[in-house]
C-alpha cells in the first residue's frame, strides 16, 4: 500500500485520468473528491462489496427461480 500525506486542495493521480483531491479535513474525517471518466465506476468500499455480493447471488440463480421471475413478469402484463 502506498501511503501519501496531502493537504487540503492537494491531489494524487491514479493513472492518466483519475485524480483524488483532498477537499476538507475536520477532526478524524477527510473528504475526498474524485475526478474520473464516466466509464470508471467509483464506489465506497462497503458499497462495492455489496454490489459484488449481489452479483454473486444473481449468478447462482436456478432455472426454477428464473421461471418464477418469468411468471411474475407475465402476470404484470
């Protein structure tokens, strides 16, 4: 892990097109701003983990659960 010291309005670059800027520091909380292309997903770690967990659950779908979903969708028509 790379550890850097930065002050307010200072930044670091990740690759050529992702910039992380220190926006504010209050006590033990730091606010960061992230400039990245729209094609790059940026999430807090806990949200990223939840997305991964949900994707794994979705991949474990059985044909029976897909049939149930199909039936539900057909009823709404």
